[in-house]
């Protein structure tokens, strides 16, 4: 009985994979989301037109990288210098 329990435990441990975290490269502002059996992101594009050219003819979509390191403030928000 002990051997059966250990065999089941061993099979369970081998079949369990660690959760794969999705990595966004913070150096690039645009990512290409590729759909398929393994959906993943490819963050190596500097502009949407560059990404769209790569996505053409594929089951893919260009998205803005939410973790881009050089992200700027939203367009509607501006800081004005104080006048004393």
C-alpha cells in the first residue's frame, strides 16, 4: 500500500508543472500577442506600425505594453510651472 501511495505521489509531482509567469519586457513599448496552442507575448517592438507589419498574416494582435519603463504621463495631465 505504501509503494502504491508513493508511486501516485511521484507521478503527481512529475506531471505538475510550475505556473509560468508572463514576462513583459519593460524596454519596449509595444508587444505582439500571438494566439495558438501556446498563447504568448513577444515584447520587442518600438512602434505599432512595426508590430503590425510583423503581425500581418498571423493570428496575432499588437498591444501596448502596460509595463513599459519609459511610459509617459497621460496626455490630459499636465504640470504647469508655479508662478510666484
